[in-house]
C-alpha cells in the first residue's frame, strides 16, 4: 500500500515532457509547490489503509482460532495457504506441516478430489451433511462423519483464486442417532414381547399413539386398528362404564392410577373379563404431563378360580355344619385350622375353642385321661398321633372340660390328608361321644375277669408305647427352647443344640435373640414382648440365624406362651425348624427360572448380534490387508479383531449361560496379563474422560481359568467404574497373592458416584440395574463366572465416595 502511494508522484512527474516544461515554466513552479502536500495526503491515506488491513487480518485470525469449525484456505492447486488450529488438531498435523502441502497428498481421496476440482473449475460451492471419511494415517479412528462446505474465492474477472474449506465433526451426533435408533428398536422388541398389554394415549380425546401386540389382542379387537383412534372408538362399552375417568385422573394429577380386578365387558359378545390396569402419566421435557401409559394384564382366570374356591369352601362349610360327628382340621404343626359346630358341642368349648390354637393351648382348656384314669400325655393324644403319621380309628379317651367340669368319653379317628405325590397337607380327627357305651362296657368289665386281664395287658403295652414316644419326642428334628421373661434360654433340646452348634450348658442363660441375625433383632424383640404382655398368644415367622461357628441359616420360628400360675413370670416355648435347605432350594428354582429367561433372550439376540460382529471383523481384516506389513496400525487392527472375536464368544457364552461351566477349557493363566490387556483397551476412553488409572499388580501365581470369561468379568467391572465417573476421577486396580487359602485377590476401586444403600443388596441380581439403559446382566454373569471358577466376589460402596469390587480366585 505504501509503495503504491509513493510511486504515484514519480509517475506523475516523469510523464511531463521537457518542451512543455520550458514553455510552461510558471505552471511547473506552481505544481512543484503543490507536490509535497499531495505526497503527505497520500502517505496518510496509505497508513490508514494499512492499519485497517491489519485490524481486519487480526479479526479474521481471531475468528478462525476461536471457532470449533475446521477452516482452511487452499490455492487453485489445492495447496494449503492458511489453516486454523482446529483444522490442524483434527488432521493430525501441525500448521507448519500443512502450509504449502497439497491436500490430497496428505489425505488421498479420489471422490473428494473430484469434488474439489469441480468447484474450482465451475466456481460453484458445494455443501455436504454427515459425509463419512476415514483418515488414511489414523485407521484406528474408524469412520468419522463431517458437515462440510467448499467455497471458491473469485477475483473481479470471475477467476477462482482459492478455495475455503469449512469442516465440522459430527461423528458423535451421528453415532448418537444410530445408538438412539438401536435403543428404540430394542425397546419396541421388548414391548412387543411383553406378557402384558401396553398402550400410550395422548390428547384430551385419549387417542392411541402406540399399542403392543398383547394389547392389540384384547378379546374381539385383534382385527381392528387402534393407533390413531380414541379409546371410546375402540372400546365404547368400556368407555361407557367410566374407564376414561382413570385416564383423566392420571393426566390431571400426574400420579399413577391403579385398578385391580377391574371388570370390563369386551369382545364381540361383550364377555365379562377382569383386568389389573395401571395408568402411568408421561411427561415432556418441561415436566408437563402430555400422555398416559396404560399397562393392562387380564386376570379373569385368577378371579374366576378364586370365586370357585370360595364356592367350594362354602359348600364344605355347609357339610361340616350338618355333620353330627365332631371334626377338627389342623396343620402339620398342630395348629387348629377349622372345626365344625358338632366338635364345639362335644368338647363344650364354645367360643373358647379358636382356630390357630396349638396343642399346648388346647391342653389348657381340657384335660385328657386314659379310660383307666391315668392322664394321657400330649404326645399320646389324637392330634399328636396323626402328626406322627399314624392312621387310626376308635382311639378312646376321657375328657374333662376345665371350664365347667363336664366329663365325657370320646372315640377318635384320625389320618393325614396327602396330595397326589403323597406329601402330607393337613390332619383330620373325628370324634363322637361314646360315654353311654363306655359306661355299659365298664359295668360288663366288673363282671368279667378275663376282660380285666386284657385291659391290664393293653395298659402295659400303652406304657411301653409311651416310653417309645417320649424317646421320639426328645430326639425330634425340630429344635425347642424354653425362654424366660427376660428372653434367656432356660432349656433347649438336642435338635436346638445341633442347629445352633452349642451344648446344653452353652445354651443355658444366653438370650435367644443372640442367635438371630442383627438385622432381625428389633423385630424378634417386638414379637417376644407381644407374647409376654399377653397381646398375642403365639407367633410364627421365618428368620435368619447365626450358629456358634458363624454359619448363617434360615429357621421357621414358632413362639407360644406356656401356661403358668398367675404369680409366676411367663415362659415362652420357641420351636425352631431349620429350613435352610428349603430356602436354598427355592433360590435355586428362582435362579433356574431366571437362567431360562436369559437363555431365551440370548437365543433371540445371538443372530442379530453375530451379523454386525462378523461384518465388522471382515472389514477390519480387509483394512489390515491393505496396509503394509510393517504398519503400526496393524497392531491396533489385530487388537480390534481379537476383541470382536471375543465379543462373539461372549454372545455364545450368554446363550449357553444356563449350561454347565467350561472346566475343560481352563488353562493356566496370569491374571496380571489379563488386567493389563483390559486396561489397555480402556486407556483411550479414560484419558478422554479425565480418569487416572493406577495399576499395582505384582508377581502372581498362575490361575487355571477360561481367560475369555475372566477378561469379560474384568472388562465389565472397569466399564462400570468408568461409567460411575462421568466427571473424571481415580481408578485403582491391585492384585496380590494369598496363602491361606492359596490364590489371588483382586480389587477394583473407583472414586465415582457410588451405589445407593437400598440397591446394594440386589446389585448381583439378574435383570437388576441402577443404570437407565442397563439390562442388569453384567454383574450377574460376572458373579456366575467367578463362582464357577471356585472364587467369590463382593462389593463395598459409599454414595458420593466410590465403589470397590473385591474378587478372589484359587490358584491352579
């Protein structure tokens, strides 16, 4: 600019010829006086333009350096003239390495080069959205997606002087859209296979927006389209019954409205059906209710079955009421379940004879004697005989009603009622009054010595039988303890000693609650207090217990107040039945059901997952063949291919989760190598998230494991730890050897958000997850794998402080 302004006076001066100068000397002298002023004006103008150009250049540089867009200016031969920092970072080169280099020498791409040449030659700009691109020098980055424009810069004659390239990386957005589509497809599949009807309605007219297959198959509606129509159009009868009120209530209040056994007439013949229905409000991004989720489950069969059972019970009640023979029904622990009016009349108990009473409680109402006047022990009574499995008829006994003193003789028959498999369900005892008959027999006995001898012999047999039954009672498999008013054990039988792992001396004087689990102590104290205060005569509950050796089990505990004199403190009989095996069996059955569900889910997903895995593996292998043998990228491609193979094996493992473990595939393995491999796989993501990794793995004994399975466990735990630290943090991994027992102990600790206390006991349950998108399978499968290898896994967590998983494996 300054050179131009200074040259103008020189050109102007040289353009005047000498003859004219001589002929017009006066004019030249005047021009010579004006010339310095013009130079000064031109110099000032040049300085202003230079300063303005400098400011515009600074502004352009500031804009380029502070934008996220990748900007570059190229000459017509596609050589870089100017690039911003964002472009340099994204390309993997420095600015100095880019300036002067040809774009397609650095980034060869035939299709893009043709586009550049077309823009240069035509002068027409182009724009692309989410155009895929693979960096030749960084294949490990995979496919990236870009929004980009290419704009030609033309001079006054329309000749292209250069090209402006603007790039915006939209890879994350594209991947999120793809992931959102996959999640939506998965959700749609879950909704379609759900065993309940699911529908979404929106708008004040309750118009269906979505229904699943179960909902579509509501009786009589399978062929009618629902989406786009209102509830009143699809189910006019149900709408007329007032069902829309519950939808409106969910809209209005924003709360879930639930109906149980709601009766509705649906179907072509208006069949009467019963439904459990939940109306769940759906909210928009601003928190306003804009729809209602309807979850409907038909329970018609259950309702009709219950009504049928009630009708049968009413019929049985009528039969019992009409019987002249007394009937008592009791459970397998001797508690009265039912009795008919004849039984009450015979026993003379009236309203004092209540359902749920135990043998001890009944003994407090009447006394039982043999016909020779001897007291009949409780274990010799009709109910006790039935509970021992005896089936008898004609058992006679004398009963004295302790309330009114009435004495009578009853003839008892009893048996256990069993199911089709022979398992006992409950006991039945019938009785009729034979007092008059026995009185006649007594008179005959006085005249018949032979009969007296027979009675004597029978009495001796009964005494021997009594001794045998006493022995059986003492050796019973149910533990029994007498507990005083303070809750201390006064006496305990052999079964109780075996359950708690203590001798009789060690039991005596200890609090009964000492053997319970600490979490159950408060409730056990409350139950005992209710017994001692007389608010409750008995209780029955299932509780955890801890034996002396530390073993924890489950017991069915029945507590009953022992009848004592009014001046004596109350004692409580605690009956303890060890049900640990039964509980464990139930858990095994539950686990088996869950495993079946996992197997079915895995079978349906295996094909869909294997296809993209095989496609990705093939692409990576083709990419590897295109690279030179000494290319560094081959190492990353090999790792990626191996991980895809491992993913395929994991899918097969998920499909076979309920099958026996793969013991034959176990090989001696260094756990430290597996840890380092998994850390390497997650190093890049940890670096991006600001997570620091500290690994402390010393020399370790070899483990005999299936390496793929253990790598899966480690990868799952590391992924959970990374997800728990969205704002960055510290991930510590340590492994040490143990000697007693020999093995390897591994700890994985993060400083993340932690696990809520209420979720911690269920963290290893199948299909339970604290993540919104989680399936609840990772930790469950991890624990299965660790346990199949003879190890264990546990977790400690503090909300806001972090989580630590600890694992142990036996050495080879």
